[in-house]
C-alpha cells in the first residue's frame, strides 16, 4: 500500500512563507487516511509519506513544476494540474486562493525532490520489484481520500488510468468488495489516478496499480477533522479489498495458464 497525501508534518519554512490561513494547507491533506491504511494492514508493506502534501506532492511528476511559483520550472507545456495550481508544490487551492507570500528558488524545490520525492518512489519501485520477483506478480493499492462529491452518489472512486495501470480482474475484485459493503462507487471519474499509477503500474510486466479514493465523511467526524464513528467500518472495507486483491494475485498464475 502507498499513502502519499496524508502527511501532517509541516516544516517551519512552510509556516514562514504562508500567505493563506494554515487551514488551507490542511485542506490539501487526505485527512487521517494513513490511519485507516495502517489499521487495515496485516503483513502488507505500507509506505506512508509523513511530510505534508503542501511541502511536495508525491502524486505529481518531477517536471510538474509551476512557473508561477517555482524558479526552476521547465519551459513548455503545462499539465492541467499545474495550470490549476496543484503541481509538484501546490501553489493555490480553489477555496483559499494563493498559498505563499514568495516564490520558491530552483534549489529549494530540487532539495525537496531529492529528500522526499525520489526516496518515496525508489522505495515503491524496489518493493514492487521484490514482490514480483518473489510471487510473479505485484499489486499496489494507492490509498487516498476525497471530499464528498457534490451532486454525486459515489462514496468510493476506483482509479486504474482507464485500464492502463492494472488488469481488469483486480479492479473487478475491488468493485465486488465495495458493492458487498453497500457503498456507491465509480470508476475513473472524477479520479483516474495520477503519477504514482502512471509511473509504477505495468500490467504487462505483472505490476498492477490501483488508486482507491474514500469519501472522508465515511471515516471522519462531522467536521471532517478527526476519526469518526465510521472509522472501523472503513478499515474493515479496506481490509476486505486487500484480501480480495491478495486472493486474485495468488490465483493469477493458474488463470494465466488456463488462458
């Protein structure tokens, strides 16, 4: 499992540079979804980012640097996420507007990449490679949380980059587990998965990566701030998804041989 957006460590430099209220940075968090993942974990390797997403976003590529914030941003085409202010280092949020009082030097962002972004992805790559070498297949469950979807019914959104990051059989097992829990779900809308799935998912190479977005109101309190009464139910759901993925992975060699 990977939990890239739940970090709650805020270095002093973030406070010093902050223009918006501090709560604007907290709004970037996948609030306490790391606690869900850790409570659901059995023997599974689980990699959790402790630094806040406001420091650096691990679900963006290294080149997704925002020229309106970062002196080291490369010239050329900007992704939609960068244009919206949610690049490698978030520049703004829709609710708070601009976050920072000053621009970032190229060396500042390069240091964050070296200290946080590259080690995280290196650890993911090594873990997945080791699992594939041992079992013939590796599965990554990338765990996130989302605010309640306005006007939408989905409480769980599964992302597989429209079939590019995982075999359909793994997605089907997650869908079945969510349906058994009685929750509305959606596939790839509005979240199809980001850089983590794009970088690490390789179905042809037997590395399957799926993103799981969980509605925060399912496991947090009414203020969406602290773990709430639904926490244990969501932990049980995530555990059932892990078990389903494990079962599918173990059965894959027989399935492939039959095909």
